[in-house]
């Protein structure tokens, strides 16, 4: 009777395995070692910070601008905001300011005056300041999943309005 020890049995088993099987065993062994020996590092959670966002709405068509600013879009209420066609939830309206639409009118003495545009009876420009919480990450401020930058297209929506705007300032 032949007495085989452990080393000779292991050697004969390795010789019998094909090269594909050897590679498969090696990959699974390395995978298990990498999972158990190198635990994942903890990911840093983004910190939240209060932020103010200025939006500019140009040429909003409204039948009665004064009543719209008093009833619809007014400071102290909440509005739904969408950045880059991604809904980001509700945000507070801090202030709403109507900017007059003017035209340059030359005067007989050669000077120029800015006067209200008579053709823009049902149009208005608005500067809206929103306040909320934004996440601070390596690349900048994020409101939800969208990065806050000057020039970002935005949409705000309330009970009786839906309008497009552009981010013109971000303050944190």
C-alpha cells in the first residue's frame, strides 16, 4: 500500500486542474482577500448650508402685474423649484422685486432718458430671492441633485403660476 502525504495529494490535484480552472481559483481567492482585508472607507456625508438664490424672470406675461405680485408670487411663501428639468422640491421665497421695463428716449438737448416702455403693458421683469438648504460638495453647492451655478435654467411653480427663470446669483 502506497502512503501518500498531503503535499503529494495537493500537487497531483493542481496538475490535474486546467489552466482556466487555476485562473478561476486565483481570481476568487484574490476577490475574497480584497473584500475581507480592505474594508471600504467611510464616505463623507455632504454638509448642508443655508443658501440664497437670485432668479431673474424676464418678460413674464401677466394681465395684472400688481395683483399677481400681491396674491400669487409673494415673499414668505413656498414654491416648487426645478433646476435643469429635475424637480428639487420646495423652497422659500424671501423677496420679490419688480424691475421696470424701460426704453432709452433721446431728448432734444442730446441727453438720453430712461422711460417706461409703453408697449410692455402686460409684461414684467422680476427679481426673486429664494432661501433654502444646499449641500456642500467638492465641486460646489448642490440643491438636491443639481449643481447651483450662475446661468442655470430654473422653473418655479406655485398655485397659479409656472415660470422659467435663470439663476443670476448664489450666496451661501
